[in-house]
């Protein structure tokens, strides 16, 4: 049994050479939104959800990205509504959000 039921990693990588990166999409604000929502809903802590920052996840062409473990489901997202859908459907209901999933 894992310490957390779900562990989310948000790529916040910033590239200074102009190449595509997740930081260009305001991902830090979106990560903070997810962390706050998880906490507000009481989903954080042991046997709950942990939201973390990650360096480059090497999926820049799909960015911004986050990955949910232990399922290893990769998502892209555009706005806070997408994150709220991932939270509700995947983390609460246990259903992958296929529309936002990336391979």
C-alpha cells in the first residue's frame, strides 16, 4: 500500500532558450489551484492526495503536463476547469479523464 492514494506531479520546468516548456502556460498558478482544492476538500494527507512540483518531465510537446501515480496517467490541461475535472473524475470518482489524457 502506498502512503498516498494519488500522487500528482506538475511539470513546472522553465527553459530560458525559448523552447517550449510547461512554465510558459502558467502552470505554477494551476498547481497552486490544485493544491488548494485538494486541501479544501480534505483530500490531502496520508491515504489521500499529494500534489508536487516536478522538474522537466520531457513531454514539452504536450505541455502543460501532470502525471498521476500510482496509475501513471498523464494529462494535459488548458485551464482551471480542466484541473477541476481531473480532480473530480480521476481523484474522487476513480475514472480517467480520457479527453485530457496523453499517451
